[in-house]
């Protein structure tokens, strides 16, 4: 399946590059040109990387559920004229 339409890069090409030793998104982007034009394929490329087992080596895919930051309630005080 074509992952990057702009550069005509398939999932097979990405997997072959990973098998040859490319283990980061930056390397794939530099060598194959993925996500350099419109950028719409970045998530799909990262998905293929995760499926290929290179997620632990800098692919940028979060491994744990996103942590929601703690929300601190705001309190507004009125100033009274002296």
C-alpha cells in the first residue's frame, strides 16, 4: 500500500529500509523523502514503524496513554476600592 503519495513510498519500501537498519523517523524522512511535502503521511509512517517493532528506538510513537495534565482550579478575587 502506498503510504506517502507525494513521494510514492509504499509500506514495503519502509519495511525494507527498516530491515536494512534505519531505525528512526528522521532517517526514513531523509532517505525516502516521506513527510517532506504535505506531511499527511507522518502518522502512517510512524504506524508502519511501530508495526515493524522499531518503536522503542526513537520513532516518536507514544508507548503509554497520554497523561492528562492536572487541572488546577482558578480563583478570582475582587479588589475593593479603599
